[in-house]
């Protein structure tokens, strides 16, 4: 408990790798100096709110923050149907499937990842699904839902990644535009 703090919950700090799974009843942030391995389902006792028009709950919502200095890895032994309720942040690495996981034949009704929360990571080197022809490592079906409770109250001491104050510098020097030639191939 954070006595004197207006954020209920706490922080668990680990110098090595961390393995996580289970039910979350309350508010906690887990920080690893290395990697966090998701071993099995992580579910809130009070489910996340995934409908942005839903009214705020009349209770303090459950929240799990997972912060890894390196990677947040779905372990190779995680179940074929995995549910993760969390706000995740991989500071210098990626969020995705264990590189040591085995490939399986693609099946549209096969492995399913249901993620409810938020995801922030530095690299997209590994993803929850790696595809090679008809073979896949990870989850061919991925359902991603934002937890709107996070807009009301993030996990304890979890960085505010989305609403930072941006200072803008006034531009006083201007330069003439150059004539562009050639065909436009596409606009995004």
C-alpha cells in the first residue's frame, strides 16, 4: 500500500526476469530489470471496460502494469487460448511470442490471444504471431481491446505514455518551397 499516496496499490520491483499469471484483485505494477514472461492467463476479478461509452465503475478498478526494461514475452508453454488483462510497457524491447516457441500449422480456429489493456513497446521485432508459409508461431487470432479504465486511473506509478504535455517551439525562419516534379504513386 502507498501510505499517503492517492494511488491505491503497489509496485513490485525485480532485478531479474519475472514470470506472471493468475487473477488480479486490486492494483499493482510489476517492474523487471530484464524480461517479463507471461506464463498463463492474467485476468482481472473485475473485468476491464472495453466500451468507451460505458459509465465509469463505482469501485476502484483492478489494474496490472507490466514494465520490462527489455521484453514482455508470451512464454512458449502459454495456453493456446490466452487472455491477458494488463497495461504493458517494454522499454527497450518487444512484446510478443517466445522465440523458442514451436511452429504449428495455421488454423483460423486455432490459437487465440485476447488482450485487454494497453501495449507500448520499443521494437516490433517479435510479435504475438510469426508466420512462415502455412506455419505459425504464436496466435493466429488476436483480439485487442483497450481498457478504458486506464484513462481514469492507470496502474500504480505506471508512466503516463499517452497524454504528455508537448512543448512547441515557435518557428521564425521560413524558406521558399521547392518545385516537386514526378508522379504521385500513393498517399497514406
